[in-house]
C-alpha cells in the first residue's frame, strides 16, 4: 500500500508540474509573448518541476515544500489572479494550480518509510 501511495504522489506531482510547464510555454508561444515577459512564467514552470522531483530524493523535505507551495500558490492566486475571470474560472484555476501539489505533498509526508 505504501508503494502505491508513493507512485500516486510522484505521478500527481509530475503531471501537475508537466501540465503547467506545457501551459506556460504553449500559451506564451500561441500569444507570441516576448521572451522577457514569458521568462517568469517559464521559470515558474521549472520551479514546479523542481518541486515535483525533489521528493524523489528527499521525501520529507520535498513533501513539506509541496504542501507549502500548494498553500502559497492557492492564496497568491486568490489574491492576485486575473480579476476579469468569472468566479468559476478563478475556482478552477486555483484548484488546478494548488490542489495537486498539496495532495502530493501530503501523500509524501504520509509515507513513514526511512529514506
């Protein structure tokens, strides 16, 4: 059961990071965003990938960072998200940005095997 939990946590974290990295790059490319304006978003994508890979080596530290990132992203998006988005769009965006790392981090922390 613990191995299954770890696989789910890893897959969830990787799919979350890969999805947002793809989204940031594809949106910047589709909208012909100038490179200096796209770099912060692509940098955020790389940060997400780093956060997803960190628990593979340091499970507890990575799990804690994923939980913190999930909470911080959720709060930050609620505060600074696009005000023109309808409520449903803001809720969906907040959930897809913050819930996967939060759940993956909790799953990593729930596994009590020694690293």
